[in-house]
């Protein structure tokens, strides 16, 4: 783990619920190392796009919204005989 990654892990550890941390100029290799370090923290949402890293600590309400949307999609799919495969939090 690099010193830079360790600093980010410290910031992530103190990220309050509902907060988002955005880091610019983050390399893909750093991103992969960070994901490995965050493996035991599934509550965090991590996205990466062309050097821009975003880490979100969702509020409990976000999970409620997600479950509601999941139910809507399932009812729609069932009514229209569409096969839907669920992957959970996998992106």
C-alpha cells in the first residue's frame, strides 16, 4: 500500500453517511489496490472513470430506494414476461 493510498483510506474511514469523496488524477493501478483494501467494507459505493474516483457512503434511505426500484422492475418484468437477472451491488 502506498502512502497516498493509506491517506485516502484514512479519509474514507472517517467519511460520514451520505457523504461523497471525489479524487481526481487517480490511476487505475491505485484504484485496483484501493478496491482490494476496501473489500471488507461493502457499504461503500466506489466508481472510477478516466482518473476520477468517487467513493460514497450511502444513507440507509438509499438502500430503501434501491429495494423499491428493484420491486418495480421485477413487477414490470413479470407482467411483460421479461426475464430479469439480479446481480445485487455488482457493477
